[in-house]
């Protein structure tokens, strides 16, 4: 078969071959796509029930995975299509490589944010309303996103922390917290007596205050400072109640020492007078 | 068909083939281009209304995306055209690769600036006139650009911060702020009495001052220092009023303690004289 | 053989060739797969018995290795299959390279976590309930995962540390610990006498207290400070008992010096009065 | 046609083909070159007028862009020419790749300098004679180059800062500056009275001194220190006059407190004598 | 020869060609393998005898090198085999490249550990029971592995340090150590006399104590401090005896100054009384 | 033409083709080489005269550029020659790539040194005998090399700084330097009077001392310290004379205040005695 | 010619072609190898005589260069041979690329060590027995290797520093060193007189002590401290004698001030008594 003196036969043959390939590609696509989605959904659900994730969290993770899957599939579909149509992708991609390098470096932070965010969600490192320390800042979590975590600092500041900056997460809202009061008594005082006075306050405190979960107890002589002997009191309290308990304990311990006549000393100095030789 | 004794027939055939490819390329280009633009515009608008972005911000983002899209399309168009014309791009690109490497590294900062800037705008981390801390500097935002954010420091300095340097953003203009005053009383004073004096000032202050949103309240004994017992007062205030409220509270609390005869102590020292053995 | 005027013979030939290759691939796959698994299991077991790993730990490592092996095999299987079917993978992979670059950089942290986690488990650097310092944080280990290690700080905080942040591990739960008490005596006191008083306390302590494994002993004059001569006492104690022992020792040493009439001095200062020339 | 028994015909044919390609290349080059230059010049001018850049700055930027454009064009021209002449560039470039890697890493600083310098000029972050802080150093700008910025420190030192080191630019010469004086009064003094004395000085100062743009004002009790109550005075002054204004204010405020008989206290200490028990 | 109407002749030809290549490969393998092993063993032995390495250390190094060599050979064998069988490895490897990138970055730490560990062993930087400082931690070495070095800190902690963290190694167990005692005398005292008193102690000490290898000697006036003139005494001692020698020297020097009536002064202050103008 | 039954004709044809190519290559080489050298020499000279470089410096730069040019040309020549001779360079280069990677990373410091050194020379940032601060060290420059800069510290130490460590250069030998003396007077003194006394010294000093280029002047009250009012005196001096001028000024200002009876105060403290409640 | 019905003729032809290539390769190898070695040896010798290197150092450098050259040549020889034999190296090398990446990163430190070590030797930055500061540590150099430098710290510790950690080298053994003594006199003393007393000591010292190369001289009033006027004395001494000279000078200057009756003051404080208002 010739058109304008050219044998168009090979073109026809090629066209049929291309057509067949496209049909195959479409079939493959429509088989692979739903199977993959089902697989993702079910495996996310399995993990979610295992990790006891909330429903909202599960949905966020599922949506992320499905989005990622769809983009990857569309990308593969287009590239394959172009390659079947013999449109030269190699140079496109190679050429894009130069820009890609710059973008790859520039955007790695973004990928890093999402990867970290994914694991923060999956491993339940952080829940909304947890008080955490991460990325050098502390506060109560307001939102955990895939790219950014929002925290409200105690002074009212709203911190936006890209997830990549969150490496070590210190979660202060997982279980009882420790209340710790150090109190110094004079070197002249009887340590034994002071400890029993303080221990008595601790026991009264424990019996009256249900924020306290364990203790408080006087654990002993923490240090021999320049001017005082420091006794340490430790308790376990309800979460987020540790500061209030510390403040109340501090007040009561101080008042108990006062009424028992045990001195909390000011800094001491021994001085020796020397005449200046004129 | 022969010219100068050469059969030009294959050249003609090739020319027709190239021509056809170019026509196809142009058609593809004119179909893809407006569709992509529409898609971008509409998806930006959807996101914008969801994130409650201002119109100006939406336009900046839309313009950025359309620009990026246009450059990418033109790049693809040129590379494909050159490849159809059999002008060797591969060596060009490979050769450019060496320079590209240096540029890629050098320019990654630029890409990083734009990616970060894009998310600062999209996630509304920062608005003009917000007081923020970012990249180690604090100030009131004057302009949020795609490459650079301008902040006016409190001393009048204008800070230009490349967006890549902005990782953690602490936005001090999102909601009420905390005012905090620590005030020390003498060890001899009755803590209970001092707290009630201070609490009274707080209540008066709260009733007369509408900058205060919550409190102020005396929350207890914050620490037992060397020479004083520190009481802490905390309030929630209107945004940016926290410093003024602190200053006013500080003055009134000090005056109240003075008139109640409760001592704010100077540093204390106990001294003991010892004779020098001559 | 011709269909629609095309000789389908080469297609048939090619189909047979492809079919044969697939069969060979499947055979290879079913031979290699179980052999590899056996090899992994047995070598893990060998290492495990050599390193005296717990059964749980051995299983975690085995599971990790088998998972890794399966993913690698499936990846190789798919790529080979696609390549046999002449579906163009090269451009796919090349194209993916750009994204891969960004992901590679972004995800390297994840790989780094797993590699480090693998060795933490294998080398038994850390066991659950060990008290360790790693990644700038201290606490009692609650869980050692392949990606994250969970530690409970002494103040109740739960720390999530990505394993890549764990480089130097200081394990405080591997053997006896040192208790160290520094105590200062006055410059006027007889050092010899003070040391014998302290040494006597140490010997009493050692005889009565079975938390102590070695010592305590007075090892000598640690420093000549501005106002006191510091004597150092050192003991070896049961693990995690070092602080309690230090507190008890501190109390008893102080009381012994008191009853022996040896002064623990306050800071000293010599002062010289000078008249101001009017 | 045969020469030495070889049919040179294909060589001739090839030579013609090459010749034609070179002619096409030259034509393309002479069309593209001036068009690109015009485009660059006009777009630079547009940006320049929008950013209100000085003419010198515009020329620097234009020259940089034209240089860059010319080098890129010459590079493309040579590579294409070599490739048309079938001189093997691929191995050349590949071979150069090894060296290119080292150079790419080594020279990335240079590229980074130029990219940053370009934006410093374009965004007018810095003008000659501005007093700025950048790269950890402060001084008055003497020259902004594409690779290096020269600053004269206040002690006379000339700082050469590669532009890559300039990330955050703090420009102290863009608008009024703040003058801030903290002055401490004794705890015994009446705060109200002291503030009115200081405020009076401020008002006199403002009326007599036209370097002051706003204030000065006494804004309140900044802190309750160990020995004094600190009052803060703030003013807005002409640029670079802030230090002189602060010095003058400091002198006048001190003198006003003196003449009003309000004490600026020295550090206070309460001491208590204790007998040494012999 | 035709099977199912296909000429199988070329297949046979190809099979023979492949068979021959495999035979050649196997022969090459069995020749190269033992030669390489011999070469490695003998060169390790040569180095070992030159560096005076212990036998255990030599064996560790030899085993490492042989392992590495075997893995490399097996890798080369498999790849060559696959390539002879025309099983497409290129895409496999290319595909693996993406993952390889992530792994490469993630695992570089591991390689870095082994390379560093190799040189620590080879250069004998560290022996078991040496007291060293490396990677920011100090302790007595318990084990030097290829990946990790274990050190026992003085407080009983067991430190696991990945070898890559060991860059500067400070080995405190290679030769005599310095004992250094600084002792301050009063400004009023005769420096010459004090130095001769101290020097006498030093000479007595040296004659009675064989832990001392050189000195101790009074080397002169190290500094003129606010309240005392500091004299420095230096000695060379047996390794690890430096602290005990310092403690003993400190005690004897102090006692000698006491008995010679030379004052070790407390901090001095000159004070001048000034009347407050009422 | 047949040799051993083989038609050697194509070999002859190929040999001729190769020969022709080599001749062309040599011609190209001998044309390009001197042209490039001339271009480099003349452009270096142009830049040199523009930057007012010394002859020695110009020669160093020219030599560097010519060396670099020669190596590049030889490299290109060899690679092209090998490629003409059909000796396979591609695998060589690819193989070298692995080693090249390690070397590239390892040697990037060297390239970085030379690039930086080139610009230090070209931009005249540093001359021999300049007193500079760079790379965290200060000293007088003894030699500026392409790889290393040698500086003599004030304590006699010779510093070798690889140029890559020199990023910010602070050159203290470019113009007049500032001499700055802060002197504190008592709070009781009349500031006006003290300033006039000091100003008089300054004027005397300026009239008698030709090291001073501007000032010295008393610029005002720099700060209100705990015990003194600090006045600041500033002068511009000849380069490197700033310290001597400061020392002389300090002496004369102190003596002037003494003879004018203006007190330079010692630290002050107010003390209040309190009885201890027994 | 046919064997088993196959025309072996092309195989024979190929074998001859391969044989010829191998012969050419061997010839090239035996020509290039000795020429390169001669070139290296002679150029090392030229550099060595120019830099005045010791013979040992020259040999180390020459051996290093020859080793490097031999390994490179052997590598090129093997790769070329394999490529001539049509054994597929490309996949081998590509496959090795993945591992190569990890090794490349891991081993870059090693290359970096050797490159740095090479320049430390070549530029004579450090000689054995020099006292240097490098990589954050100070000590006397015991050995300069290509990978590691060994230094003996003053406390007896042996430091192993990988050369890559040595960037800035501060060599304290290249020329005379400065001895610096700061000595404070009372504010009441006559500065002129004190300076002449000290200058006299300096002149006596210089005349009697040949460790001193220049000075010592009293250079003036270094600072006006809280309680004393600091005078500075500077001398140039023989290398490593600076500390001994400083100690001797310090002693003599102090004794001279004592005998001249010039006070070296203790810290001063003015105190003012205030009654507590009961």
C-alpha cells in the first residue's frame, strides 16, 4: 500500500502494534489499581487495630497511602504510554535531571517531613493535647499534620515545627510525673530530726491529696552545699499536676520546718579581720 | 528522485515524518496547556477556601503554580522539539551535567527557599503584622515572600531571612498571651498572708483592666531561693499586651506588699567572725 | 502464517521464547526462595546462640531479615518479569530516579534507623529496663524497636528516640556502679585524723550494708579549695543503688565529722579595713 | 567515484550533510543570540523599575545575566558543533565527570556566592553605607559584589564576607531606631514619683531634640531586681542616632533623679552576725 | 534443524557458546580465588609482624579481609554468570539503584565504622585495658570490635561507641603520666623560702616513692592570683598512678607549708567604709 | 586484497581514516593551544591592572591559569586520541568512577582550597604583613598560597590555615583603627565636670601625638553600672597603633581624674545589719 | 572452515584481532610504566630540594606517589584486558556502583586523610618534636603518618589524630615565642614610678638571661580593672622557653614591687551601712 509513493504498510503495522500495547496497558492498569487500593486499605486497618489508633488517625494514614499510590500509578501510566507512543522520554527525563537535582535537594526536606510525620502518627508518639518537648521547643500539641506539627507554648505562642525537626520526642503526658522538692537545712541541725519532720508532712500530704499517686518521701541527703545540707523529697503525681504538687509541698515543708524550729539557712561566710601593714 | 546524484527520497520521507510529529506535538501542547492551568487554578481555589486564605495570598500561590507549570511545559516542548529535529540534546545535557552539578548544589538553597515559602503561605504560619520568632531572630513581619521574609525587630532593624532558614516558626500573635510575675518575699513572712495580699491585688486588677482575659492568680510558692520565697502570679492577656500588663502588675504587687508591711528582701548573708591565729 | 496480511509467525516465535523464559524464572524463584530463607534462619540462630540473645530478640531479628529478603526477591521477580515481557522498565526507573533522589535523601533517615536498630538488638547494647544515656537523653528503656527506642525519664517523661540519633550508648545497668562522696574539712584540721575518722565510718558502713560491693574507702586529698581541703570517698555498689548509697554515706560521714569535732567549713574570707582618704 | 580504490562517494555525501547542519546551526545561533539578549535586557529593566533599583545596580545585574547567557550559548554552540563533526564528546564529558565531581563540590561555594549575591542586589537587602549585621559580623557596607560583600567594622577592620555566608541580613539602616535606657531606683522610693520625674525629663528632651522621632516615654517597671526597681524609657530616633540619644538621655535622667533626691541604689546586702561555737 | 517449524540451530549454537563461557568462568574463578587468599594472608602476616600486632588481632584482620574478598568474588561470579545467561541484570541493578541510594546513605555509617575499626586495630591505637578518651567519652577499653568499641567508664557505665564516632583517640595508657599540683601561698610570704620548703618535700617524696619516675619539682610561680601566689609542682609517674601521686603530694605539701608556718591564704578583700549621706 | 585468506581491505581503509583523524586532531591542538594561552595571559593582565595587583601576584594567577589550561588540554588530547584508536575508554572511565567518587569527596577540600585561594589573591583580601582574623585565628600574614595561608600569631605561633577554612576574612590593616577607652567615675561626681576634664586630656593628647588621626573625644555616658558611671572616649589612630594609643590614653585619663580629684570608684555595696532571732 | 556444521572462520578472525590488541596493550604498558615512574621520581626530587625536605620525608612522598601510580596502572590494565576479551565489565562495574556508593561515602574519610597527610608532609607544616595545636588537641608530635598523626600531650597522653581532623595547624615551634606577664598595682600608686621599677627588673633580666631574645619591656597600662591598674610586660624568648621565662619574670617583678613598696592590691570593696527600718 503506497501513499505519495511511500509504502505506508509498516506504519499501519506499527499503529496496530501500538494500539494493542495501549489496550494491554489499560487492562493492566484497571486490574492493578483496585487491587492495590484494597491491599493498602486492609493492611492499614490491620496495623491500626494493632496499634489502637483512633479512627481519625487511621483515615489520615489511609488517605496518605492511597494518594501516594495513585500518584505513583498515574506517573507509571503516563511514562509507559509515552514510551509506547515512541515519544522520547529519556532526554526529557535526563534533561529534567539537572533541575531534578536541585529540586531533589531542595525538596528532600518535604519528603523528610512526610516520612517523619507518617511515623509520628503511626507510632502514636504524640496525641493532640499532649504536653511535649520536640525540636527544642515545648508546648501542648494542637495539631499533628503530615508536614507540620503545631504546639501551643505555655506563654501563648503558637509553634509551627516541620516534622523533620522533630527527632527526639519527649512526651510529658504518658503516665504519672515526678514532683521533686529540694530543701536545705542548716549544718547545725540534726539531720535525723529534720528528715522525720519532713516525712511527717509528706505523709499528711499523701493522705489528704489525691493528685499524689506515690509518696511523697524524704529520700535522704542529696548534697552537702557550701551553707546547707540539702534534703530531697520525691513524689509521683497525676500527669500535669506535678508543678502544683511541688508548689504545695514546698509551702508546707517550709512551714513545717519553721514551726519545728529547724533553720533554713541563708548563705554563710566566715570572715577574718587582718590589719593592713602601713 | 536524485539531486546532485544523491537520492533525496529518504530525506523527503524523513521531513514529512518530522513535520507530522511537530504538528502532533503542537496539538498535544495546545490541548494540555489550558487543561493544566484550569486544574491548577481550581485546585488552588479549593485549598484556599478550605484554609481561609486571603485573596492576595491565594493569588500569589496561583501565580507561582502557573509560572512553574508554564516553565515546565516550555522546557518539555523545547526538548521534545529538538529531539524530533534530531539535534543532539543528550550530549548537551550530559555536558551541562557537570555545570549542572555545581549549579544544582549552589541553587538548592533557592529551591529550598521557594518550597518553604510556599508552605509558609499555604499553611498560614505567618501573617503580615504578626510578631514571630524564626531563624534565630524576632520581630514583626513586614512581608512574606517566596524567597525571603522581612521582619522588623523591636530595635528598628529590618531583618531579611531566606525562607530556608525558617524552620521552626514561633508565632506570638495567635491568641491570648501569658503575663508572668515572680515576686520574692522574706523567709520570715507568713506565706499565707502574703498570698492573700497579692491575690487581692490580682482581683482588683482583673476587675479594672480589660486587657486581662483570665486571672491574674497567685499560683503558689515557685521556689525557695537563697534569700527569698518566690511567689508566682500568672494571667492571660490580650495579644501583645502581656508586657504592659506585667509592668503594671509588677508595680501594683510591689506597692501592695509595701503597704501591707511585707518585706521584699535584699540578698542575705550570715557571717561569722574568726580570729586569725598570729 | 498471516493474519490481516501480516506474518504473525515471528510473534508466535517470540511468545514461545517469552513463555519459556517465564517458566525458567518461576523455577529459579521457587528454588532460590526457600534456600535463602533456610540460610537466613540458620545463620541468625547461630549468631543468636553465640551472642546469648533472648528468644524474643532472635525472632525479631529473624523476622526482619526474612521480610527484607522477601521484599528483595519480589522486587527482583517483578523487574525481571517486566523485562522479559519487554515492558520498558528503564525509562520508568530513570523517571523514578528524580523522585527517587528526593525520596532517597528523605528516607535515608529511615534506613539509618533500621540499620542502627538492627545492631542495637544484635550487639545487645540495650535491654528493656536498662538505665541508659543515648541521644542526649537518659532514662529506663521501655521498648527497643527497629525504628524507635522508647525510654522513660526519671521525671516520668516518655522519650521516643529514632535509632539514628542513638550513636554513643552509655548503659548504666551493666555491672556495679561507683558511689562517690566529696567532703570538705577545714584547713586547720589534721588531715590524717579526719581521714581515719572517715575511714572508720566507711568500714562500719561496708560491714552493715550489703548493697556495697567494694569499699567504701577514703582515697585521699582530692583538692585544696579556697576554703576547704576536700577528701574523696569511693565505693562500688550494686547497680542502681549508687545514689541511695551516696545519700546514706553523705549523712553518716557528716555526722561522724560532727561528733569527732572536725569542722566542715563555710566559705572563708579575709578582710582588711582601709580608711577612705577624704 | 573512487580514490585509491575506495569509493569516496559516501564521504562526500556526509560532508555535504555536515556542511548543511553547520549552516543551520549558525543561522539558529545568529537568530537566537540577539533575541535572548533583548529579552534579558528588557526583563531586567522591568524588574529594576519595579524594585526601584539604582542604575548602577541594574547594570550589574544586566551584565551578569548577559555574561551568563553568552557563556551558555557558546557552550551549547561548541558542543553541538563537535557533535555534528562526529568528534566524540561523550567520553570527553564522561571523563571530565570524575574531575567535574571534585570541581562541582569544590566550586559549589562559588555558585552559591553568586546566586546569593544576585538576590542581595535584586531584593535591595543591602545598600552601600548601610549598617548591617550578617554572617556573624557587623559593620558599614563598603561594597556589594557578586562574590563578596565588604563591610567596615566600627573598630576600623575591613571584613570580606563571601555572600554564601550571608543568610540572615539584619539591616540597621532602614527606618527609625529605638533608644532604650533602663534605670534602677531604690526599693524605698515612690515609683509613681520617680516615673513622673523621669517622664518630665523625657518631655523636655523631646521638645529640644529633633533627633527624636517618637517619645521618649517611661513605659513602666521592667523588673524587680535584687537591689533596685528598674524603670524603662523608650524612644524612637533618627537612624544611627540611637546611641547618641541613649547616651544623652542616660546623663539627663541620672541628673534629674539626683536633683529630685531619688536614690539610684548600689547593690544591697543584709547581713546577720552569728557567733562561732568554740 | 527445525522444531515446530522453527530452526533451532542458532539456539544450539548459542547454548554451546554459553556453555563454553561458563566453563571458562569457573576455571578463572578457581584459579583466582586461592591465589587472592594466599596473597591476603601473607601480606597481613607481613604487616602484622612489622606492627608487632598480637596474634588475636592479626587473625581478626585476616578474617575480615578474607571475608571481604570472598563476598566480592561471589558477587562478581553471580553477576558474570547472569550476564552470560543473558538474564538482564542492568535493569535489576538500575532499579536497585533507587533503593541503593537510600541504603547507601543509610549504611554508609556501617562502612565507616568498619573502615575506622580496621585502622584502630591495624595501627594499635587502642588495646584492651587502655584508659582512653574518644568520641567525647572516657573509660577503660573492654573490647575493640570492627563496628563498636566498648569502654567502661569510671562510674561503672558501659559505653558502646560506634567506631565512626572515634576520630581523635587520646590514649592515656601509653607511657608515664604527669602529676601536677598547684598550691597557693600568701602574698606576704617569701617565695624563695616557700619554694625551698616545697622542693624539700618533693625530694623526700621522690626518694621514698617508686611510683614516681621523674621529679617531683617545683617549677616556679605559675600565676599571681587575686589573693595568692600560685606555685606549681610537676612529676612524672607510672601510668594510672598520677591521681594517687597527686593526692599524696597534695597532702604532704600542705602539711609541710603548715609546719613551716607558710600561709595558704583564704580569699582576701580590702573594704573601705563610707558614710551614707542622709 | 587478502592476507591469510582474510580481506584486509577494510583494515587498510580504517587505518587511513584513523590516520586522517589524528592529523586533524594534532592540527586542532596546535591551533587551539597558543590561542588559549594568549587569551588567558591577556585577560589576567587586564584584570590585574584593574585590581591594581602586584606583579608577583599577577604572575601567580597567570601561572595557575596556564597550568590548569595545559592539564585540561592534555587530558582532552589523550581521551580523544584513545577514542580515535578505538581503545575502549568508556569502561575505564566508568570503572574509575567508583574510585573517583571516593577521591572526588576526599579531594573536594583541595579544590575548594584552590578556588578560595584564587579569589583571595584576585580580590586582594589579604596581603603579606596584614594583620587579619580568619578561620577562628588571628595573626600577621606571612604567606598567601593557593592551598594554605600562613599567619604568625602574636604569641609567636605559626598558623597554617587551609584556604577553605578562610571564609570570612577580617583584615585589620586596611585603614585607620579605632582606639576606645571606657573609664568609670563615681555616682557622686559631676558628670559634666568629669567630661570636661577628660575632653581636655583628649585635646592635649591629639595635639601632641601624630599617631592619632581623629579625636580622641569623650562621647558621653556609655552605661550606668552597679557602682560607676562609665564615660567612653574614642579616637581614630594610625593602623596597628590603636593598642599603644589606648594604653597611653588610659594612663593619662586616669592621672587627669586623680589630679582633678574625681573618684574612680571601687565596687560599692550597701549593707544592713539584722539580728538573728535566737 | 566448519566444525560441527558451524563456520568457525569468524571465531578465528576474532581471536587474531583479540591477540593483536593484547600484544599492543602489553607494549603500551611496558612503555608507559617506566616513563611514568621516572617522571614521578624526578618531579618529587625537584619539589623536595625546593622545599628543603629531609630525605626520609622525600622517600615517603615518592613511595606514596609510585604506589598510587602502580595501582592505577594495574587497574587500567585489568579493565582494558577484560574489555578486549569481551568479558562484560560494564554490569560488574554498575553492580559494584551500589556497593561503591556506600564504600565511597564510608571511605572518603580515608582518602581525605591521605590527601591531607600528603600536604602536611609536602608543605612541612609539622615536624617530629614540634609542639603543635591541631584538631582541638595540643602536644608534641611523635609521628606524622599518611593517615594519622601522633602527638604526646603534656600530661603524657598519646593522641592519635586522623589527618582529616587536622585542618588548622598551629605550630608553636617555629621561631621565638612571646612571654607575657600582666601585673596589677593599686589605684593609689604612681603609675610612672611603678613602670620604671618594673622596667628596671626587665633590663636586669634581659642582661642576665640568654633565653630572652627581645625585651622584656613594660608596654603600658593594659586595663583599668575594678581594683587594680594592670601593667603589661612582654618579651621574646627562645622557643619553648616562654613559660619558664614567664614564671621567672613573674617572681622577680613581684619581688621588685614588694621591695619598692608598691602595692599589688587585693580586691577592694566600698561598703556603706544602712539601718533597717523596723
